[in-house]
């Protein structure tokens, strides 16, 4: 790369052009902003050329380009844009894995009107020099003689007379030597923030009480995310289909036949034509409306009733079919229960089951197909035991007739239900942080993941919290992973987190969507294999291990598929049978 893109200072609303010069043929270009690939459209042009033009810039930021050909690829130095002199972070602090007793060093580079000041944070709390911490108010933070209590998420606020900017979080993982760590972590894949034209499926202009996006779903068969955008009392709904591996918006699902809801009969509670989304194991997509008048209100108005729609798959031409109408708990006309904020799914075909609970906390319901046509579902309801609380909440199937439910400020409840007796009973009630919203219980890895509303509007972001639940009654916080923007008000704590194999997707309404890989415990020799669309991801924790493959269990020689230092590999799921093993060469 002969000429790097240059940083610049601008006034708000100005246009900036970045340019790079490189040698080698043929060359391919891809521009990024804070790790997110840019695409042409709106204020962006030239996203895959040597010249990137960004117009109407109002926020400071950093851009870089990856130049590639058939032989190699190289990333440019970041070029910053400071709007009105406000700080722009050029290089973010990097996550680290350190042995006990070693020194961890985090650094950040930024531009903007001088002088710049720095304040480092651990798990959202300001650090100060002392003990094994130094540089808490400089661009480099040193943590000497690290121990297990030093593990966590580190970030920095860069400030000047014009404004401030919070960095992304960097995780410090501490492992013993020569022992093994049992602690999982998260590694970011991509993120989408409101206002980024490359990710139109997240917004923040709906208002604190009425965000535009409230639900996501994951289709493991196609490795796609479903993101539902629907403002209250509006027909301006869009169902985005997103590449779960990159965050790229692919297309939207047809919505012909979706019924626009009648006006709410409950003061302060708005109807939403499309809201909670799930994907069954067979790839069928289910999306319901949210209605405060699930039984049709005072007159049994069918436009006000709860409705469930089914798309046979997430293909671009698949149209929905209405498969259920009415109150899932069978309440009569005139009894107003709010349904449709959340939903969970399991099974496939005629074994599909969907679980919902009412906002009031009075009722839970399981919807099942009435026959093999999959065009009519039957409701089986019970009196819920988990209680009421915030609109934002999580529901999840456990094993058998058990479900998990969590709202901000309440415990995490596991219940067993009986739809014949229409009863339920609490099996366990686990206390988490009072700021933690909805939670996904990942029994396979013995972790729980959810949005933690630790942010402060305009200055400190919310975070995705990762908990160790090896001891289920005493969850232990492993780390926070901060959303990339300062908190935008989300008054009803609406969020959703999905764990799918080794992938995590987390939505904080008005604040964006983040995708992660679950990182295996450091030094682990356990080989994990999970589906990802038409491929499988093989991952392990020991960086010194080499992955080998063979067509049989006892070959004359195994073939090395990776080199030391690599801890994951993507392989096609189709083709001949393949065996894998990890070896550690000393």
C-alpha cells in the first residue's frame, strides 16, 4: 500500500473523500467504518473502489480499507474524521488473553481538538491508578501481575472541550499456567447501529417507548436472521432477512395478507401489526402481532384480535398464511389481555410448538398445529406463575413441559406447566443483577446471555452480559460487551438474545444489534462443531493445538488442516464423511 487514507477535521454536514493507492493486480477494495463493511447508497459512494466518499457527516468516526488480490489482503491505517473538533477514536483497544502474573496493556489512539483526556473503565466503572493499575487517565492502560479478579471488559472514554467518545469494549481473559480456564467468552462477529445505512434494519427514531425493532429470530438452516421493523399503529412494517455471518441485509419477506389492527381500547397500549418472530427447526418463520385486545375488545372486532402468521421458509418469495386468531388463553370478548410481545419455538412440522406469555403475567400458552396442513394452530393455555413486570422480557422453552421467563428487575424463573389442568408451578427462581433484562439460558455451555441496561443516556452504553451458570443458583458475571453507541432511551427494556450453537445475537431496542461467537475456554482441547448455513464451524480453545482431518478413523496419516495459533475453521457441511481430531505438539 503506497498511500494511506488521510484523517481530517470537518464541520458538521460536510463531505469527505478518502483515497488509497496500492500496487498489485487485480486489486479489490472494501471500505469499513469501525469494522463494519460499507455499501454504496445514501451518503456512501465508492465503498468498493480506491476512493470512498461520505457525505453529510455529523458524527466523528474512523474509516479504513482492505485491499486484496488472489495472493493476499492488507488493511490500511485508519483515517479519522473529527466533526467540529470532537474526539474520533482511530484504533480501538484490543481484547487480550493473559496468563496469571503477566502484564496486560490496552491502548487507544484518537484525534480531535487538543488537549484530549482519557478515562479507562472496567465493566463500566472508572479506574484509578493504584495497586496493579497504571495509566488510568492516559491513552495506555497497564494492568500488571494480572490475576483472575482482573478479568473483565475494559473501555476508555476520550474527551475534549467539544465532546467525548466511548471506545468499544476489550475483554481481558486471565488463564492459569499451566492449568486450564473453564471460562467462556464472546468474540464480536459484527454489529449494526442505528443510523448506519449499511444496516437499515436497526433504528432509534421511534421513541423511548415505541422502538421500531423489538424482535429477532435465527434460521439455522439458512444462517439468516429475521429482524422485524414495525412502528406501533402503523402499516409501515418490514421484515428484513439478514446474513447472520456478516450482518448484510439480503432482502425483505413478503407481507401480503397481514391485517392492520384496529385502534387500541386500552389507554397507553398500542397495537403493532407484526412483532415477535421465531423460526422453527424446519425453517418455518412465525411472526405474530401485538395486541392489547387479544379477544377483539368490547365488540369482538376481528381486526383487534391476536394473530399468528406462518411463512413456510425464509425465501424472498414466500408469502404468509394466518394460522391462528383470538386470545391464546381463550379469554372471552371484552376481556383485554395483551399478547404478542415475545414468543419462543421448538420442533418442526406437526411437532412444532410455540410458547407465549401475556404482558399481565396471568397466562401462558402453547400453540400447536391442528393437522399436517400447518394452516391452523390450536391453543393450549395455563395460568402462569412467573408474574408481571416490564413489557420487554424473555421466554424460552426448557426440557419437556418447562419454560424460562425473565423481565428486568425480576428473578429468572423456571416453571413447569400443565395445559390439561391449566396450571404451572415455579421450579426455580434465580437472582441476577437488577439491571439485567431478558436472558437466554444456554445449557450446552452453562452460560446465560442477556442485555444489561447499565448505560446512561447519551454517555454510557448498555451491554451484553455473559454469566457463568455452572452453579445454576449462583450465576457469576464473566464480562460485559458494550454496544457501540451511547445509550438511547429504551423505556420498556425491550431486548432479545438468541444463542444458536456457538453464535450469539443480541438486540437492544433503539441501541442496535450485535453478533458474537462463543469463545471456548482458554487452553481447552474440546473440539466443538456447530452448523452455520451450508458450512460447519470447528472451534477449540487451545491455541497451540493443530486440527487434523481424515476420511477414516484409523488412517495411515492424518492431514493437518490448521497451524498453531488458529482456534477455528470453517468447513463445508456437504460432501464425504470426515473425521477430525486435535493434537498438541510439544
